C-alpha cells in the first residue's frame, strides 16, 4: 500500500531558477510531513518538516507547502544550486507513531 | 558530533545464510529504527525501538528480528536469506519516539544475497 507517492521520478531545472518537487498522500491520519535529501552512497539527510496545523514552513532556500484538503505537499527550492543535485524523498507519519512512510523519490538535476 | 554509524558498509551473503547488521545512534537519541530500501523505491519501515522496547514492526516476515541494547545501539538480524533481501538497510535514530521527531539516518549497509 503506497500511502505516499512521488509521481515524478526526475526533475531538471536551470541553476538559479525554482525547483518544485511534489508529493501526494492517501492517509488523512498523517499529521507530520518531512523532506529528505539523499546523495549516492549516503543515507537520507533531513531537510525540512511541517506539521498538519501549518500550511507553510520556510528554512532558507527551502519552503514546504501543505494542502491538507488535496493531500498534497510540495518542496520549493529557490534559487536552485548545482549542489542540490540529489534524490529527494517526502515522508509522512502520525504523531504518536515514529513510523515514517516514504515516497519513491524524485531525482533533481540542476543544469548550469 | 558523531552521526548514526552502521556496520558493515557492504556485505555479500549466500541464500539461506544469516546476517547481523549493527547500528549506533546519535548520542542522546533513545529511538532507533530500521528501514529497507530497494532500488528505485523509498525506505520501507522494518522496526522501531524506543528505550529498548519494540514500538513498531513493519510488514516483514518473522525472519527479520531486531533488538536494542542498554547503550541504545541496535542490531538487525535476518535469517534464511532470500535473493529478495538484497537491499540497502538503513538505521535511523531520533531524539523522541513519536512521529514528530525527525529521523537521522546512517549511510546504510548494502546487503547482496547471491
């Protein structure tokens, strides 16, 4: 049961432009959402999170938006940099359970 | 500060064998979780331990087991290995045991079953 989905396996953007990565979920009980970044041969690195009581959270170049009615979240990276080249995973959980459901990832390529 | 450390980094086993993977959490973190990641997919939850007690188990067969030690380190054991167990096994630690406590991952153990 794929409760968290990332429908775009890859995304290519120009350096300096905005990158928008999307994620959909099916379980309305999820109330905490995170984005992770993964380089080859490394474990995923936590980027940013948002709880269901908010619809936006910013941290530097990274902003996560949550649309609960659509069960959709997105990660905006502005401006995109060559070092952002990685696979990005979204994940979701329920507050009382430290069990996270991950999407299948989106590989971001930033072109110079 | 040391992050989550996993050993070994790579492992090759034969079908039917047993494997033990080890994980040391970030200092002060009391929760350890194990995830399996196969190529092209996101990490999939296997186990979570908090304060040495099992808090959650994913949809994996009984061949998979784990434990957490008094120093909060953890082991994942897999018996009777199958070809389909080939994957990257990720250990993650978190400060708390709830869903609002982000996971901090190690670099994983790459298991190949031949």
